């Protein structure tokens, strides 16, 4: 009898603990989705609690009953070995760990209807089955109440005393979209893409009647990679994960399944102590048209609120795949020219070198530095979006761009038209 009483008391206190833990947990409501900012590399939810169904009954908000996990992936090469750090809960290894607790910053007048949740986590500890990449990530979740989107901003820092080659960064979304009875079934979904929005929806409903959940990378460059796969193809090794994060697969499925989708960017040559950024919108709405509307709203927020940080963004560099090493340095004329809003500059370097590509105005003042990293020999192109180093759009007029690599230097003219 005493043992049974002890067991009952244990269950009682366990239930109290879980109730208190849940009541203290904060949620961000994005369309029909609840996410919590109290995470470190992984945002994970299960079916909603009773309080959500009560809110729905009162028409306070729309809720969709998802299983949902959004995880951070980072890939890099150390000593010719491909390594991936990710926050997939199913692996059972805590590769990312909290370095700074979540902090909330209200955007205006202490109003929690609009704000930013910030946290910092790291991957610099050795585990039996995990070799760390040595990264620190500052994550910001920007949100506004009653929107079908939230902005996820990541600032990634290489803590190592050495450079990381072949570096890519991205987000993997595993979600079971609810069916017509609002139950999150795991084997009847499809994946699709609308411009830069990659999304999941329920096959048994039309794309306009189904809930839509997806990822929209933000920025003016086109180095984003979109991938999808079924649960049966989940990668199990770092070598396989490395291939997934760098693979672009756009022939979307026609047979329903339990799909994952991924958005990533890279690869980059990630120098020691360098910082690069990655920005993505998480979108959840009812039907594709509403999702596309959320796309545009998230872009507007990005340019109105985050574009000032563009000077911190990773170099918008695309390596032009070729087995032929260029014989000489070259800086080509930008295209288009004149341009609005973006233009592409291509250049070639025959030797590994520190490369600087700078924009100047007619007074010789630096407008922006597009490239300032060590690069391997090859052919490259970089996109400039007409933004200066302060994050503001430049005025119409004549500009100069200058490439410096080792002893080589070359300057050309270009025209920006509003």
C-alpha cells in the first residue's frame, strides 16, 4: 500500500511539473501554427493543447493540428572530411547546446504583439558520435501578431582558429500537414514550390483548401538550394547529410508520403572568426494564395526592418563550376548595365588569394564591399542589389567597382537607374 501511495504521489507531482512547465512556455502564433522561441537549433511541436481548440471555438484565431520540427543544419569540411551538425531530435545527440537564454525585445512601446526573440547556441563540444564544427549561432525570430509568417534570422560565427571549406547552412522542415478533420497524418502529404517558397500540403485536399507550411529564403542573391525527400530516404551519416544540404531537387513528388523539405545556402569558404548570415521566412496559411500573400508580406518586413543588416550578409558569391583554372585575372563588365534593382559582376582568379570587390561613388568614397574573403582559384560571379554599407538604397548615378586580388587590380564603371 505504501509503495502504491508513493507511486501515485510521484505521478501527481510529475503532472504538476508538466502543467507548470507548459503554462510558463511562450508560443508564437503564425497563421494556424504555434511555435515556441524556447529552442536551440530545433523548433518542435506536437498536436495542440485543449486551450487551442477553445480559442478556435471563440474565433480568436485559426489553428492547424501539426506535427512539426524545424531544425538547423550546418555543413563544413575539416581535414577532407564532410561534417554536419544538425538539431534533428530523432538522432538523440544534442549537437547544439544553449549558450545564451532566450531574450525578448519588444519592437515598439513594450508591445508583445510585435517583437524579436533572440537566443544563442553553439556546436563546439566533442561527443562520442559527433565531431563539432566549432560554430556559434545567434538566432532571431521576428514576428508580428496575426500574421501567416515569422522571420528567422541566423548569424553564424566560425569560432575555430582555422577556416572551414565547403560550408553550407540551411533549415530542414519535417511537418505532417493536418487533413480535412484537422488531424496531422504523416503519409499523405506532397511538396511543391512557388517562386522561392518551398512548402508541404495535404494531397487529399487541393492546394487551395489545404493548410500550407513552408520556408521562404530572403535576400537578393540566387545561391539558395531547395531539396525534398521522403522519410524512407532520411540520411543517416554526415556524408549523406552533406549531400542533402548541397543538393537541389525540383522535380516535386506526385505520390503522397511523409516528406521533408530543406532550404540552404552555400557552399562558402568560411574563414576563421568570420560571420555570415542566413534569413528565412517560416510561412503557414490556408491555401496557396494566402501563402503567396504571406510571401510578399515577409519580403516587405525583411526590406523594411532587416535590410540595414545587409552589410553583414554572406558574400553573394556564386562559384561558376568549371574544371578549367583561369589563366589570368579578369574583371568583366557588369550585366545588366544600366541596372535596377540588381546587377551581376563576374571575375576570375588564377591563384588562391585574398579577394576584395568594392563599390565606389564618383567621389571615390566606398559605397559597399561585396567580397572580402580568401578564395580558391576559379571563376566567380557576385550580385549587387544597389544597397550601400548602411543598408540603404543608393541613388541613381555612375558608380565604380574595383577588384583587388594579390597584386592584381582592375576597375570598371556601371550605372544605377531608379
